C-alpha cells in the first residue's frame, strides 16, 4: 500500500450572497471583506500544514480564496473542473426565499441521492466527478499534502462517500464557508480508501485551528 495522501478540503470563503442566493456557477461572485480576512487565515493555516500542492475550483470565489494561500506558500494554483461548483441549471442566481415554493426544490433537498437540479447536475453526478478528481489527485501526489478549494455540496459529496452515507443524509453535517475538512486517502485493491481526520475546522477561529 502506498503512503496516504493528506487532502485538505477547503470551502471557499464568504461572499455577500452566502445564505440568501443560490449562486451556482454564475459569474462575478467575489469575496467580500469578511471573506478576504477568512482567506488570509486559511493561508496561514495551510502554510503551517506544509501543503505541497494547491488545487481550486474554476469559480471566482474559490480562486479568490486560493490566491492568498498561493502567495503565502509559493505554490501555483491548479484549476481542476472536477471540484467545480454543482451545476444547478435554471436555479442559478435565484434567492432561496423564491425557491421555497418550488416543488422541485423540495424534492431536491429531500432526495439528493436521486433528484436533479432542472437543467443541471444530480448530486450523484457531482460525487462521481469529484471522486474521480480525488483519485487523480492521489495518483499525482502519493504521500503529498494537498489543499483543494471547492464548494459545500462538492465537499459534502466526497465526505459522504468516505463516511458510507447516503447523499440523502447530506444535511447531517455542516461545511461552512472558509472551513477545512481533512482526509487521508490511499489506493487499495484498485479502489480509493480513506478516513476523515477532521471536519469543518475554522482556521479564522484560533482555538479550532490549534486543535486541528
């Protein structure tokens, strides 16, 4: 068995529409002042973890989060579409209060294992592509320490797979903006095995970062 790769799954830092708008893949969603401060805290935390590679979703808010990490560590940011935000189709850019009356939205939130965003992806498809990207990451960086800046549902899909959880149970744990969840992952018997080392750690909260 090869040495495990340590993967730091980082949710992008806060922007002004977190909590009220389903941004999906719309352009122009950038970090606000709070998110910029969070990204600097992430940079310090990840530099202390001695990361050896840095990947990011293509979305601007993810690249904004990765930029201070790259500056502090001296690592180049590699964009990986496998960790891109979920494609929510026609819901992209809609406010959550407007979606609340849509029966498809209710179905989406209660049956993530089988439902599909209208004109977009299913959560199962997101999980499949993210796990494929993770497998490639492990192949490229055996024994490495890699940070991946991604999105809430993508990170939840990866963690659910390693917890043996149904995607219908995705709301049983939180992945907050600017949080870090850490996996140890290794190939075994033609498959990818892993275990969760930490979940939803907030480097901008010193007590949590110190405990990680």
